[in-house]
């Protein structure tokens, strides 16, 4: 397993990961059959925001963390976080690794609020 940025060409793999997580847990925003796949929209979202993932050797995405940053001048230093990890990978430190990499990225970007 490795932790690395998710690229726009991995939009379908990211969607599959999100869909699997939606089906495994009741704590995600989407219900299991509620999420739809709009490849162009997800590609644009990946380009615009920060996405990092847990990937296998075959580039399957099994977890993700995204930071969405406001474009408004007064709050452009603030981002909000969404994260998910398939059940089989819980309690292995992978989410912690994603957060640590995200914090490094956020500091480089000048994000200051982690409330």
C-alpha cells in the first residue's frame, strides 16, 4: 500500500472507492445508491482540490482524503476535509498517514485553520 496524490486520470478508480465505502458504512454523506458518476465533474474536482489516496500496487484506490478550499478571498486560507477508508483497512495507520501528508501539503499552501 502507498499513500499518494490522486490524479485526474484516476477519477473512475476514486469513484469506485467512494461507492464501496458508501456501501460499507452508514456514516458517509451518501447513501449506498445515491452517488452518481459524472466523470468530467469528478476530474475537474480532482484538478481543483487536493486528493490523496491509499493505493495498491495495481493502482486500486482503497481510501481517500480530500481538501476543498474556498475561492473567496476572506477564507481562501481555509479548507474542509472529507475522508473515507474501506473497512478492511481500518486500524492500520493509513488514515493517519493520509492526514500527515495532507498537513504537510496544507502548510505549503498556506492553509492555517485546522479547527
